[in-house]
C-alpha cells in the first residue's frame, strides 16, 4: 500500500489566481515526493471555480521535469470528453517525458454542466467510456488502433509515440454498482478508486464489499481484490484549525454535489455554496475525516486500512482557503509522524493490499 497526493486546485477565493494555485500545487507535489508519496494526482473539471485544472495531462507534464521519482497521475481523465486518439497521444507523450512515470486514471464524468458545454451526452457517458477502454487496450498492446463502435469510430491508426512503460498502471473511478464496468476493471487488471468524502467506515465497507464481490479471483477476500480510495487529510494540533479543514472539505462536497445533482447556481463560473443532502454537522464531519493531531490521523487511517485493505490512499491535503504554509506543514507532519506510525503499526505498509 502507498500514498498519493490529490490536487483539485479549487478557487474558493476570487482573489487567488490560477497562476498562484498552479505554483502552490507544484510546491506541494515536490514536497509529496520528498516525504515519500508514490503518486501525484491531478483532477479534471471545466468552466467553474470547483477546479482550475481542465487538463490533468498538461499539469502532470508540467511536473515531469520538476520531479524525479514520484509518479504522475490523472485523477481522472473524463474520457467521454476526449477524442480517444488525442487522449492516447497525450498519455504516450506524458509517459515519455516523465521517463515512465505516468499513471492513468479514467472516469465517465458526472457533471451535466460540463458535458453540455462540450456538446456531449452525459446519458451516453458510460457506454462511451467502455468503448474508450477498448481503444486504450489496443494502444497499450503496441499495435495499431481500429474501432467501429456505437459512439467511437476510428480508422486503422498507427502511433509514433508510445509509453516507455510496458503497461502504465490504470485506475478507474467510481461505478461500483455497475457490474459491466467492474467486470471490465477486473478482467483488464485495473485498480478501482473511489472518493469517500465524509463517509463512515461502514459506508466505505459497503462499496468495498461490492468491489470484492465483483472480483472472482479474490474469492471473497478483500486482501486479494485491489481497491483504492481518496481521503481528506490534514494534520494539526489546533482543534479550531481541524474544524476549519473540515469546513473546507464540506465546501468541496457541497459544490460537487450541487453539480452532480444538476442544481448548481453559478455567478459566471463561480459556484454558489449550498448544503449537501443529508449533511452531518461540522463536528461529525471532522470526526469522520483524517484531520487532527498526528496520533488521531494515524489511528483513523489504521482503522480504515484494517477494515478496507486498500492498495492506495489518495490524500486530499490542499484544502481551499487553507494557507499554503499550513498545508505544507500538515504534509511535512504526515510524512514525518503519521506515515512512520502506520508503518510500525502494520509492520510495513508494503504488506497491505494486493496489486492488480
């Protein structure tokens, strides 16, 4: 099991420019590499302040020459919004310029607001996504690509740029309750990854059980069915600061749910915050997140790791409107205190989880 850093690059404050967010993200990724994180993930969203990263491949490519070890991942490419050939060329180029450090994260997308702007049907997103996986597999096999599907049609196409890696690791986001997608995930050796928000361990275990059941090779044992998750993480001894971190996580959840449920209100491209359905109290949210002092964060993660046996935890650590210095300090403490506690608790994190 290993950790990653997830970068959303949300603009909660209009005064914080895109350039500043990108510069802070670069600084955070460099620190993530220094403290031993395995992957730096970059989100993709469009046309709102929810996320100022419309191109995760571009952001990953920006970090390639500024890092040496950490892998660079897309979390996630919204596949139905791409022409597959352009997507494949960009993935190949990322892997080449990063010297074989690309990680491919893919998803269907969920925001009608985004799909409408591109003139793409959200109703067809899942089927288009599955066809995109067919095309991706042809590309990674090294041969030419040819596809005649309902949503994607590609004449025989040969590529000049190919990944350095024999096969980059592939993560697929969400769709836990779609048996067709989960069967494809298992058959192709992908890693399913899920956003957990402020879910309880019991709620996360429900999704984990579905993923395990979909993997016939696991024989009902979650230790043998790959699973990855995203968690909000903030290390601080200050209880008021921990609540502020939880409030920032609540803000992210609120605007994300307004987009998912197609009820968002915008001022230009700036989303208005509104409570999410069935929203717990702020104190309850804080108790469910990995926020607090190092001992609290380690204990909560240990309990989740024991219950869920993940191969990867993507840490959402740069919360909107939390000053950069506090974010970096939280990351430093996670690397210096929390990770060693977990390593001692489990006798080595490499023993946790089963790779795809």
